C-alpha cells in the first residue's frame, strides 16, 4: 500500500470516548479517502492539529467548521452545534495506553522523561514546556540504508516558573 492510499479511520473501540461528531468526520474522511495532511492543507492548519480536531482534543474555529463541512460534506449546522464548544481534552484513551503506538510514545516519556527534563532545565532553567502554546509535526525519514524512521517535533513555548 502506498503512502497516498493510507487513511486513518476511527477505531470503533475508541468511538464511545470521543465526541459524537468524531464518527461523522472520520466516516466522511474515509469515504473521500482524505489524509489528515490533505485536510490540513485545506484548513490552513498542521496535520496533527487537524487530527486533534477529529479526536475532540482541540477547539475548532468557525472557519475550521465551515471548511470541514464543505470539504467533507458534513452538515454545517451539525458541526457548529457539536464542535462549537470547548473540547474535553485527555479523555480519548485509557492510561496507561493500550494501543501499541500510543503506548510506545508513553514509554518514551517513561524511559527518557527525566533525562529530557534534565537537559531542558539545563538549557532553559526552571519551568515547563507549554502544551497550549504548542505545535507538532510528524515527518517520515528514510536513511541511506533504506531504514524508515519517524521524526516527531514537539514545539512548546517555554514557561519559566515565577518567584512569589
């Protein structure tokens, strides 16, 4: 299967944890064979941000809703009514995660979290990386030996702790 034919669909075991609109968006996405990257180009957003909209983990602007409706053929009124509120973040899956790829990301933080924290603190001081003023991207890399690698960039605003 080529990269152009790969389209993420909704895992039905996850559906009851997601907002009602998620199923409609995923069904339309699958029927039109659109990737998150293709939808992101139409919305003028990053593909991870668009995927977060589908999973109910990000807030959609009225413009996002209009563009999704037009692109996917999902009724605008339904999307405005269901996507117009505030997202209920962090409830999409169990903790610790059981889906293997998500578990491996969790494992990276478990195994390297304190090492990353130490290096970040040395470079930036005492503080945290924002997950609100944040962006992310995923890239595919194939090295000289033909081995495929995943590159994940997490870009968060640095928030130093304040003295009080």
